[in-house]
C-alpha cells in the first residue's frame, strides 16, 4: 500500500518533479559527489597515485595551516569582510523592500524594481571595470572631478583603508535589488486587513511598518540570517580576486584567494582541501548554533 501511495504521489506531481530535476542533478554532481573526495585532506595526495594509492598523513595539513603566520591575517580579513556584509548588506534589501512596498504608484514601483534588478545580471569583471573607471586615480571620473574643483586626487583602489568598504559597497549595489524579491514576497503574504485595522486605530506609516510589516517578515529574515551565518567564511572569490592588487594584499587576502594561490596554482590539493574542510566545518557549527538559539527564543528555524 505504501509503495502504491508513493507512486501515486510521483505520478500526480510528475511535472513539479521534472521541474526540480535539473537542480537535484546539479547538487548531486557538484555538491554531494565531491564530499567523497574530502579524504585527500588527510592524505599527501598525488594525482598519479590517486585517492587509493596516496599515503595518509592524518592532520598534518591542518596543523600546517593553523601554524602558518598567514592564518590570522586570513581569518581577520575574511571575518571583517563577512561582518561588514552582515551589518550593512544583509539589512539593505529588507529596508529597500519596505520602501518599495510603501510606493503606491504601480508604474513607478515596477520601474524602480526593474532598474535595481539589472546590476545582479552584470558579471564581477564588468563591475570591476566600472569601479576602475569611477575611482582610478589617473582615469577615474571621481578624481577628474576632484581635479576640476582644484582638489588633490584620492587613491581609493590602492588604499588598504578603503578596500573593505569598497567591497561592501559593490555587493550592496550589485545584489540589493535582487535580494528584495524574497522580502517583497514575504510582505505580499501579510494580511491586508492588518494594515486596515492599523489605519482604523490611528497608526501612522512608521508604526504600521514597525508593528505589522516587520513582524510579518520576521520568519523569513530569521531563516535567511541563519543561512547567511553559514556562509560567513565565504567572501566571494571572484570579486576579491579582481579587486586585489599588491598595495592592498594585506587586507584583501582571504581563505578563498589563498586556496587558489597556494593550493591550486602550486598544486597542493590536499592542503587546499584541508582549508576548504575547515571553512565548511565552521559554517556548519554556526548554522547549528544559530538554529538552536532561534528555537530557544521561539523563533522560526531551519529545522
């Protein structure tokens, strides 16, 4: 009876299952199958001998990584960039979605939405090109304007003091519009009668946002916040790699770029895998901890 029930469910939902099939195949090939190769983090892996023939070295690569003088620099840069994104980038789509929800003119609202979605589809290579054209000390529009005003130029792209802020600003400009999609969907699920009741009770716009809109978005915000914590060790390789130069390398080098530079380019596959495994374990611990804390305080959680 159980098998018949499952088969009946599959036949009934066959089109939805077919729709999900490409995503399932993607995760199986690129997420689950590579897990079996994590054992090379505990080996002195050689492509010639393969996984079965490479000698075991235990935690040697982890010990080497943690004792490396670059470890604390990598940890500092990675956490700093991630926390800046958490503080400034994560709330940005929430605020923007609330502002868009308050726009009553449908044409203006759709126009603004279309404009802020566009940067999401631009590659980081193009974003870097635009950033260079805007802030280059010799060719940038900002510095040309400063010269025309009789002021000295500002070295933004090669100044370590500006690097973290520049990355955060780029992320906000590129992804904030796309991030509003989920939050606008959450707002659309709020019962309109709650707003009508708020108006009847004399609540102004800000009070309705604070007491109706934000509580209605709370579940989605909490779940996305927990997921964001799980990626706190991932700062985005392509963006940082493109923006990095010799002058800012001390604040730009993160785990992702270090893995590419030391692990991949120099052929140290076991060492780079050990670093990746460390990052994944930190992400899992943060997600599990945040999930337990959310459940303890009665908030919605992942599981």
